[in-house]
C-alpha cells in the first residue's frame, strides 16, 4: 500500500496522508484506497484559498456571526456540583484577550496504566491534590500559658500520601521561621523561639501552620476522577503543568491545561497555538455552533506569529501593527494619531482598514496585484 501513498506525496500534505493511513480499514484494496485519496485531493484543492482573498475579514465574520448566538453561560459543572468551569462567551474572551488571570484554571490529566484502568485511581488523585497540614491533622490545640501549638496528626491520611511525622516536622522547620518543632508520639509541638508572644500572634501562627504545603502538586486545589470512554481521567481545579509532568504515572503526551500562558511557558509557542485553537473550538462546538476550524487557526496564528503569545487587544496584536490608521481604528484614536505626528510616522496603506478609512480601493481580490508588462515594440526594435 505504501506505493499508492507515494503517488500522492506531491498532491497532498504529509499530515493528511498520515491521517488517511491511520483511518483507512486494514486490508483495503488498492482501487478503493486510490478512490479515497482522489476524493481527498479534490476536497483539498476545493478548500484552498484564492490569492488576494481577504481571509482575515472572512474569519472575523465567520466567528463573530455565530458568536452573537452564543449563550452567556459563565460556568457549567464538570461532573459534580463542586467543580465548575468557565464556558461560553466569557471563556472565549479570556482566551482571545490573552488573559493571564483565569476564573477557573483547570487541567485534564491522562494517566499511565494501571491507573487509567481505574486501579488505585483514588490514590493517584490524592497524590496530585495539594495537601496542607490541616488536611493531615485531626485537630490543632493551643496551650496559651506555655505558648505551644499542638498538631495531632492523622496516621491513616499520612500513610496514604507516604508521609511520616518526621518528614512533616522537617517541612515545618524548613518553611516556618522563628519556631521550634518537637515530635511527641503522633503529635507535633510548635513553640515560638525567644520571648513570649501574645494570644493573637499565637492564633496567627496556628493559621499559618494550617496552610503549610506538605504534599501533592502546588496549585491543584481539587481533583475529580471521571471516566472518558475506556479510561479514567483526572480533572483538576487549579493548574501546574510542569509539576504534573514530573509525576511518573501521568501521561505527559496527552495531559492538557486550559491556561494557554502556562502551556506557552512549559511547552513553547507551537503548543500554545494548538491550545488556543482547541479551547475556542471546544467552546464553540459545546454551544452547538458550526465554525470552520481554519478560521480559528488563523486567529491563533495571528496571536502567536511573533514567537510570543499576544492577546487581540490594544496592548497585544493591535500595538504591533505598522499602520497608524489601523491602530487608531481600534481604540484610543487620538493618542495614536498624536504619537505618530510627533515622530513623523508614515503609513504605507498596505492593508484593508486604512484604505477603507480614506475611501480608496482595498488591496484584496483583483485589487491585490499590479500588472507589469514589457514594451514589446521596444524589445523588437532593439
């Protein structure tokens, strides 16, 4: 069969050929395979863009028009009522504006065998979930006369997380300054160093000790194992891609975060571009809308073309436009025009917006190309 695919290498992109290889049935006859490839070539040629076509405006219309029908659901629940996820128009605005403070950061963590089959899935979830001292303690007691805080540990919870009282003692010593920590059977005794402190300060010290990180992945505040098809996936509230990748039982090739800036920092600009496409496409399809993914790919390409992630805002993509009039058409026009006047900027009128503003033909379609011909008479005369 490989020789059949080789005939189409110059007619189709390699990625399409590889997809066809994966999806065609095993043992398909050559004539049927050729028919499939011929149909793919026909569809591919039909989907190509003509030179001069204004793809940016078409993409903007194709996303914006169905976007007006989008319901304004801010949240929906991911399996249980305790876990909610930003969706609808607010989520699309988060992604396209390049927001770095998400309302509901989350991850979908895929697991290696045997965890993905459901074996010890609860243990895997607990190892991912951020655990603080109050999560492994039965109670906190304050001895006011002696200025001592007693933390009674829960051995069962500690065993689940492979923690020992000695390890917790070392964590307290390392992360809390100005205290002495002693181990007494299954309790930790915390006493401030030096002079006696007030009751108010003692309570503050207790609250600080409660929130001390002891195990799990920092930033993951909630975990929810759910079944997707034949395997279990862990959905989280909070995200920490780099630390999760370091866990041996996690499938790092499929694990995803909805924080596109974290994806960019950990995996690079190509992964961030793919994350933008996936996030927006997921929201649009959830709303029952039909938008060609190529329009979203164009938006993602625009956000990532410089090698860093830029939102579609006046501080992101718009600030990088070379045209003064294009920048002025978006927001704060007076500011852009005054700044351009002060330094003597020149506008080449090479794009759509600025030509529309001054009422002249836009460089798209047949207006894109300038015809250059040779003087035939002069050539013959020579």
